[in-house]
């Protein structure tokens, strides 16, 4: 069976000399009380017929309600613990994290209850310095932040 692939956008902004990144927190009952190591870039799965960058833009819009455009910088894909390969593009931008509007999913909740409940795919978003983002983001996506940090290190040196 082929490994799943996701595409996402790592939006960043400059606040003085500080680089901040936009991350989202997954919705649903399994993530409610999790913070460190739970956040992600807005991303989603795509199939072989999709253009990965277009899929990344679509997923950003579906998970946040915001469109994204600009000069996209391709980052090297990273592999998450479950084997999923994540393709990502960094882009400078800005949006109001507190104003996200996410799509939703339905699942049986509580487990084995026979009841189905709807949850937002993303329950909140935030802007974080790279240092704080490294504590918040899923370990499998840390490499994306490292790549962005290296890009800025080259630009400022």
C-alpha cells in the first residue's frame, strides 16, 4: 500500500527581526488537552492527480478559511512518524489567527456509543516565534521550521 502524502503551507511573517510562523491545532476530542507537539502547518492529503502546491493552497483555505498567495518557496519534504510524507511551501503572509473558519469531520463519539458528532478539523490557530513553534509543532514537521530558519540565516548573514 502506498504511503499517504500531504501538502501544506508554512506561512511566515516578520515582526521586526523576529520570524513568526502560523500553525494550527487539530480539532476533535483526541487533541483537546494536547498542546506541545500537537500543532501543525495547515495541510491535507492529495492524490497523484493533484498538483501538490495547488493542494497545499486548497488545504490552507479549507482549514483556515483564508486564501493564500505569494512567492512560494518549496521546502524539502519531511516524513512524519506514521510514514506520511509532507510536502510544504513557505510563503510570507498574514492573517488573523483568531478568525479561522475550518471545515469539519464527523466521527463516533464517545467511542462505541453509536452516536456521531461533528468536530472542526482545526479548532484554533496562532502565530509563534520559531523557538516557540519548535515546541508546539509535531516532531515530524520540525524539519520544516529548521529549513525556514536556515533560509533566514542565509538572508541575514
